């Protein structure tokens, strides 16, 4: 009896771990959305929302294409910068495993890593500005109102929205 309980608990813990590992949020970092923090994810969510609601928000084909291209350009930059950051992180770790640690060299690598992160954050801010300049003020306000309306509807009576 006790052996079955332990086996059941172990199975539950394993299943919970696997479930969390394969949740959509777990792969956000892997896809590069996690780099640059909430700003990057926010940019991708807003640009995606504009593209999904193109007709509702009255976006022209030119506006949608510009947003789509901006999204692709930012994604490429996130991938490039993320790869550079990953390589620097490996370099830092490998230097920490050496028998004598070269503090100056590691500090230089850390500075490089955070310069790349800073550049990525600036890229995302520029993308936000381009996104906002691609749409007019009415479309931007309509987007905010539509998102707010949907959130209120979802959280007021979530059982009716499913």
C-alpha cells in the first residue's frame, strides 16, 4: 500500500514537471521572446494583435505589411542577439571552470553580454516607435479599447467566454 502511494506521488510530481516544461510560457524564452524582458514580449503581442484584428481596426494592407515586416525584423534581431548572449554565457562559464580565474577577462565578457542586452532593448523601443507611427492615433486608441473591452469581458464572466 505504501509503495503504491509513493509511486503515485512520484508519478504525479513527474507529470506536473512535464506539464510545466511543455506549457506555452516555458518556450517563450526559447523562442527569443524572453530576451529583452517584458518589452520584447509586449511588442510581439501588440504587433500580433494588430495583425489579427486588421479588419476590425481598419488597417490598410500597407500598414499590415509594414507591421508584419517590422515583426520579422525584430524577431531576426532577437534571434541574433540571443545567440550572441548565449555564446558569451558559455564563455563566462568556461572561464569559471579554469583552475585560475581571470577576473578581468570574465568582467569584460559580462560587459559585452550586457551591452548586447542593452542594444536589444533599444531595438525593441525603436520597433515600438515604428509600430506606433505605422498606425494612426484612432487605430492605436481602438486597439487599446478593444483589448480593454476583451479583458473586461473575459474577467467579468469567464465561464461564459469558453
